[in-house]
C-alpha cells in the first residue's frame, strides 16, 4: 500500500469504535429509534435529510418508503434520535436558560400542606418576613366551589400558608395581579403555571400600553412546572360518579403517571387514576403547550427531578438566585446544589412536552360509545385507483395500533393516515368478527384525514379475546385498508 492509500478496513474499525463509544455514553437514556419513528417520521415532520441513516450502521435509507429502515439489531442508543435536525434535545431548548438549579425543601414546620417540598410557600414566607414584598398573588381553593381554583391577593405569611398545595385547573391569576397593581402594591410575588408566567412576561416585555402598570410595581415571578391541567366541569363530576366526596379530599397530586386523590393525612390515596384515562378531561390548551418548567419565570419550582417531599428549583434571574440562596441562608429552606437534580427524568418529560407542537394534529379523538346493528352495515368499496396501486401497496395507506383495556372491555384503536398525503372522503367500518359472522358494525365518514393524522376509536368488546375487522375506503382512492385484527389479554 502506498503512503496516500487509505486502508478502508482501518477506517471502518475506527468509525465502529467511535460509534461504540457514543453508544456507551448514551446508555440508560430513553431516546431510541422508536421515538424517532413516533415523534418525527409518523408525525410527518421528517425532512428526508437521511442523517439518521448516515450515523447508524444498522439503519439505511429506504427511497421507496422515504424513511430510514432497520437492517440490523437496534440497541436503542438514540444516536439517530439525537442527530436528527427535527428533534429537540438541547438542554437549554428543553428547560430554558437558568443561572443555576437546586433541589430544595422547606424547614418551616407549619408548611405541612405543601404540595411537594413546600418551597414556594416557604419562599413567600421569607419574602413577607424580610419585607421584600407587600403582596403576593396565589391560587387557593374557592370557598364557594369545592376544589375550584380562586386566584387571590394575599398580604401575610399566614395567608401564604393557607394557600399552599396544587389545584390542577386553570386559574385566572393575571386578573388578581392587575387588581394588586391597581390597589397600589409596589412589590408583588406572582405564583403561576408557565402559561400564567408567559402572560406576565409578555406584558413586561411587549407592553402595548401596559407600561403604566409595570412602572408602578416590581413583579417577581415564581413559576410552577406544569405538564397539564384539567377542566373541573368534567373532571369533578366524574370523580363524584366514582364515589369520591370532594369535601373530604385534602390533596390531589400527580406522580409517576398517576393522578392521586387523598382523604385526610393518609399516605395511601383513596383513588388513583392513570393520567392516560383522564386525557379527555384535559384542558384543550395544554395539548398545544410546550413549556414544562416555566422558562420565563424568575424562579421555577416543580417536583419532577427531585425525590419525595422535595422540589426541583431553577433560578433564572440574578434576583431569583439571590432570593433562593438568602432564604436558605436564613433557614427557610434547605438547598442542595444543581447536580442533586435528576436531570435525565426532567429532560425526558420536557421533551415529551416540546414535541406536542408536532403531534398536536393527532389529538382528534372520536369515541364510539354504543355500537349498533345498522341496515347499511356494508360500505361500498371500489378498487384502488390505478395510478396509486404501486405506491399504496408498498406504503401502507393506513396503519392501525390496538390496545385492549381488559377491565373496561374497550379496544382502543388508533387509526393513522400513513399514505403521505391527505385521504379524502374516507368511510371507516369497524365490526366484531365472530367466526365468519360480523356483528356490531360502526361506520363513520371523515371528510379529510391529513397525513399522519390519527383518529382514536374506543370500540366496546364483549369478550377479552376476539377479532375486529377494520375497513377504510376513500371516495377518491378506493379501498385503502381492510384487515382483521386479533386481540387478546396481556399474558
Ligand atoms: C396545574 C398544575 C400542573 C402541574 N404539573 C406539574 C408537573 O407535571 N410536574 C411537576 O413537577 N410539577 C407540576 N406542578 C407543580 C407542583 O404541583 C407544585 O406546585 C410545585 O412542585 C411546587 O411545590 P411546592 O411544594 O413548593 O408547593 P406549595 O408550597 O404547596 O405552593 C404551591 C403554590 O402553587 C399555587 N397554585 C396552586 N394551584 C395553582 C394553579 N392552578 N395555578 C397557579 N398557581 C397555583 C398556590 O397558590 C401555592 O402558592 C403543577 C402545578 C399545577 C398548578
Ligand atoms: S442503534 Fe441505530 S437505530 Fe438504534 S437507536 Fe442507535 S442509532 Fe438509532
Ligand atoms: S434525521 Fe430526522 S429529518 Fe433527517 S431523515 Fe432522519 S428522521 Fe428525517
Ligand atoms: S400545560 Fe401549559 S397551558 Fe396547560 S396549564 Fe400547564 S402551562 Fe398552562
């Protein structure tokens, strides 16, 4: 071999070694090829740049499907996910800018009803005691409407203690803030969810006539981490139907994917719902929200990223950092340094929230409550339009995922347009298949199903094991899907 010739075997080995090195470094992270498929490719935002295939030895670019294809065993290292230009993986993009972070908890015995570590209430106590604020805007329970939030102006430490705890519903905090400024309070601490904080941030930074207000008062913003909030008009009646007496409830919290409800000061919740089962009670705005950690606040406080009865705290402004550190110095709270935060769990959750901007279009939910026999139980089908035969036989026009809720005897079907273009005037037919007979057909028409848009169907089933037939015919393209899917209980 001459001096200028390259030994390709050596080069390949070097690349393989560096790939192994990065894989090792990313071990234990939850990013993977599956996430790339779900968040970027199936969400329809892939730019077809091919980077994912270029960086991984077991991925290659599939020109027919116009997407990456696995040709070997995926280790789940997530290199493809992290290198994709469409994913949001940078910590600053995910959590916003901050001066520093802490894990914190209260040292005040009276903060017994603090939601997590009681840090927010303790900071308010410190601010009142030190005469740094003359009022605060908090959210307490409405005395006239059980467990409904009521934003209010408070002027004492005692009132801060009484307002501790979280109510998982929208609160009109900005209204109370404006009242506080009009009432001539000059230094105000404002506690709110990221969307509340954004409203104040916008007023301060893009005033459009709000100048007169914000020249009159200093507003310190304390933001709460927030994944979602719920509509009390629909959530609470459901709780009551399940036998929960809201008058007896002393706390609600969200932990590890569960919404827990507590009576008295017991450790165990009286009822726990999976967050998934409460999806339909979620405020619609939260489906479009991308800020988990109140990125525009002076101080942000949440529970994810720290242990039980603790808080994760970010100080984003110099003022915020000084307040947290002085409150700790004066004994109101205990703080541990930034590296005490479980940053991976925080990044993972923040990522889920950031990608909601991509997946929001999939959140249309059609729910079948009663299936019934209909005279026109068949749909008129026609063959696939000739010009599309090759493309639709290679790419599946429709893909269906199923999930059986064994307790409720509901088969959850997510039907997605994977054709890569809008399917017009679709007619869906879903029917239970009993031997050769079909029963309980459900038929619906959908004017347009956009690329990668999904419809979700809750199809009631009689038995825990069986089959359903799913058919889809487009008026323009003909029969685009027909399959009998088997379902059975999880082993
Ligand atoms: C709607 C909502 C969703 C949340 N989701 C998450 C999440 O997904 N992950 C996470 O880590 N943390 C979440 N939190 C924050 C968490 O519940 C705690 O508020 C936070 O950890 C601070 O805990 P703490 O012990 O310091 O609170 P505390 O010392 O008990 O103080 C809580 C403060 O929150 C105020 N407050 C209560 N309800 C509301 C409301 N609806 N709007 C505005 N202010 C309110 C109270 O006035 C009080 O001052 C959420 C909070 C809310 C309100
Ligand atoms: S092995 Fe390849 S496909 Fe699997 S996660 Fe890593 S980079 Fe992605
Ligand atoms: S790197 Fe991302 S955008 Fe580029 S082809 Fe792969 S999935 Fe698509
Ligand atoms: S998820 Fe977003 S919109 Fe919904 S309450 Fe939280 S911050 Fe507000």
